[in-house]
C-alpha cells in the first residue's frame, strides 16, 4: 500500500516556526516531525510515500535530497493554496486505483498500522478514520448560579473523539472531491458519513498533533523523556 502525507498547508498557528519552514519540517526531539511520521509507517513495512507539497515545498525537497534509508519518497507539487481534498485529488494518478494510507504532516502516534488496515478490510467502508481522544487542555467545571457543582481536573476521558488522521482510503473517495478548493473533511467526509461509509478505528494509545508552539514544546518534552520513541 502507498502512503500519502499531506504536507502543503501554511501552518499559521505555528507561525513562530512556519514563517521560514513548512510545518512538517518543524523539529520535535531534534527530528522533523515528517520524518517521525515516515518512521511509523516504515516500522510496519510501508516503503512508498507520496508527499503532497505546497507552502515552502522547496524546503521539503531539499531535505529529501538526502535519501531516507529503505524507503521511496515521491515529492508531488500540489499548489500553495490547494485544500486537503484538492491535494489528494492531484495525487490520484499516482495511486493506481488501489486502497491507500493517508495522514497529515503534523501528528504522531503509536498506532498499530497493521491493526488499522485489518479493521478497514473487515468493515469494508470507503474510509477508515482513526478516532482519538484529544489531550485535555483544561479542567472542567459546571456552574449553577454562582456555585460550582462539578469540578474535574484535566482528563481526556471527558473529551469526545476527534479525527486523529491515519486513514485507510478506497479510491472511491475521488468521486466526492470536486476540485482544488474542496476540503476533504467537509463535503466528502460529510456525504460519506451520511451514507455510513466512514468507520472509526478507536485508538486509545498515544497521539499528539502539533498545531501550536505549546504542542511542539509538549512533544519535545515527551520525546526527551522517552515516552514516545519513533
């Protein structure tokens, strides 16, 4: 199976770093996050990657001039202002009308990719999406009048499930993507959800995205403390 990594966004919420480099090239624990993502798939035997480039794609191109051991990296220009669905559609011709894996260029996890694929095959949906509990940022309180009647310290258990990336996708998805302006997570996913064609693989292990500097600092700390090793 081929692996698609969407790596073309502006990363505006991490502007402390992304003024100079694209978000997937921001280092966590001394390595660009995109390399940690590649290493996760590599661990499960996946060796062919298609990286959708956009904003500051030349930085990613320059980095991958040095070959990554045992994998084939294909760098595909998908436009600076293209949305997630549009980026994926531009890769269609490279994916050979076969089931493929996809993720974003800004999140890491200890997800078992083989179990994710087996779940997808068993359920026969168009898309399998990895659902995760968001790491809790704040404690929770409930108020009646002026009185707090419920108080709970930070706990991800109280949070709902969110889209954690790490998808398995059937080529049927391309029927639902109109053009460069299509956000994959809007009309295509919403239509497929109504048709009961998206299944959730619930991952209860480690997952962390890198939306903000706070997230980056947290990932640095987690890696330094060897709580995440990919």
